[in-house]
């Protein structure tokens, strides 16, 4: 699926594909989508999760089909509709939906974060809500949906223990991650890996506010020597954050690691054009620590 926005850099905008389930409107970031195809029969997998319809092989690639209606507690989908075939976290997955209504281009600033009255932050499968043409579109957290079905697709914290005993490091690291669960897991993993001096923020705007405050105070070197950022975040996304940091002579030297489920070939090129120093897919928490180690050593950040 080719759309104009994927060729643009640091605009702080995204395109949301709107689709329906049980009469409600939901959304997915177009950057996650490979293609949309008409529903086709799948082969059931014995003893699989109730939300897994089965597997099928279009063009010799095996894809797992997930009944999104079932995931959301709205019943079981009929053998019709569409498959939205996605690629994120290095996984090819087809989500069964009823109907696709169109694509909306929106700013991350227009996305409303669900509050605690809707669901607890750790349990929510919504990353945000947008209002379009008088109706609400719920943007789903597809990474959480998949990791709830199979936790092995999430961050592999065991990789941190495999690194063995490590010395403590006081290198200040700034983290931008909107998922409370992932934010905590990244912080915990870095602490286990020896990095104690961490500031974690809920999106790119909050991280940029920290950077600008430190720049104003003359304390940038004390508080921000490495930045780790997600891409998809309300208010300001990781690409916009990267563009702003790298365009400022006072902050351009700070290494930025993009740590996101969206790191594929196309998005990697985009990150490189913006000046990202490293880019990793989200399950690779062990590699994230190794990249931080490498940057600290090569750039003498611990001095």
C-alpha cells in the first residue's frame, strides 16, 4: 500500500485506515499495512488461541489470521469480509475485519489518549481516539493484541539476563514511549543492564520538552546523552522528535535510537534520512542494550 505520507519525513502526521467491526469504527496506522485482500478460507491450527482463525499461504508466505472481532470481545466473525495483512515486529499477520471505509490523514496532536475511565493502561488495546466527521475512531494497539495472544512476540526480557553481570553506568538516557507497559519494560531492562540514570517520558513532545528545558538550563550534558524513542506516539511522534533534535546544532550530537515495531526497510530509510543513529525492531531488547553499549564506548559518553 503506497501512500504519499510514507515518502515524507518528520511531519508529525500519519495516515489511519478506518475499518468496521460490529458496527463500530476502528483504525490502524497505514505504515503497518502490507495489503488488503478479500477474506479467504484458512486452515485451523489445533490447540491455538481462540482468536486465531488459522493460517493461509498467499504467494507462498505463511500468514496467521486473527479474528479481530473475537479479540475485542464482540463475538466471532463470519466467513466473509476482508483481511488486513500487516507487518510489524517482523511478523506477517492478517486481521479479519468486516469493511474498510477509507484513509484519514491526521496529526499526532489530534489523537486523544484514552483515560483511565475506559480501561486501565496496562490492559487497554487502544492507543488513541480520533474524531472524524462527527464520529469516534478507536486506534487499536495491534502489538498488544498480538502479544496477548502470544507473549513470546513481545519484548524478550530474558535477553537481558543472557548478557550476564554488568557494571553500573551513570550515562543519562532519555526514553520516549507512549505505552505504559513497554515504557516500564524498557526502563526495567536498561536498569538490569546497568543503566541507572534514566528519564522516561510518555511521548515525543514530553521528551522534547525535557531536551529544551535542559538546553535552556545549560544542563543538557548532565541529563541527556542518549535518546531512545518509539515512532508511533500521540502529540509528537519519534520521527518528528528525531528531525527536531538533529536539526538543532545544540542537540544534533546526541545519538538517537529508534526502537519501534515499525522498523522495516521503508521506515528504516526514513529514519536514516532524519539522522537516526540506530534503528531496532521492538522485540530486540537485548540488541537495544548492545547498541547503547556501543554508542557509549565509541563516543565516550561515560566521560
